[in-house]
C-alpha cells in the first residue's frame, strides 16, 4: 500500500528563510510531513480547489506588515472559500476578523513564544484529523419514501 505524504506551505515574506524553519522542518519530517517554503506569489499560483495547509511565522513588524498586506489582497478571500487552512504563528494579537473562519476550520492562531514540540504536535494533529475526516462515504443517504 502506498503511503501518502503530506505537506505544509511555509509562507516566507523575506529573502532568506528563518533559522527556525530548519528545526521545524526536521521535526515535521519525523511525522511524515514536509514543510515547503513559498513566497506569497507562489502560493497564489499553487492554489487548488481542495483545502491545503499554510503556515505563517510572524516574529517582527516588517513581516507583520507584509502579512497584513497579503491577507487583504488574497489570503482572506481564499480562506473564506476554504482553499487553505492557515496556521498563524505570531507574536502579535489574533486577527479579530478571522474568528468566523476558526469555526470553519480554516484558521488557527498560535501565540509565540511556544515550544517547537507543541507546534509540531498541533500541526500534525490538524493534518491527520483532516485526512481522517475526508475518508468518508462519498454517496449520500438513502432516500426515505413517505409513509402513506
């Protein structure tokens, strides 16, 4: 049986990857999850009709400003259409306008600082539970005839 591989897009707003990317990538690889770095333009090009996972690490003001700009341009609309599930790991406050998306399981907020093991566990559980939920019977329920 072929083992399925999972991936998370790591949204990178800078020219270089942060040092935490390597640590996070190796920990996720132990769980069978690949962390793929992408720029905002690449993420727009890689959008698919089914839900994909995106992680955004926001440690400073410049990254926060770029993230807010990309959210207004594209990401909010894509989240509302359930194209992505965003894991926002940030030192800043949670976005209030995305609380509705939390109920749709399209947005998760994680506050920095946090242990990397906790972050890996949350990401792994979210991906595994999403994969488990999608393996349902594709057919509908059987029609009931009215009792006469």
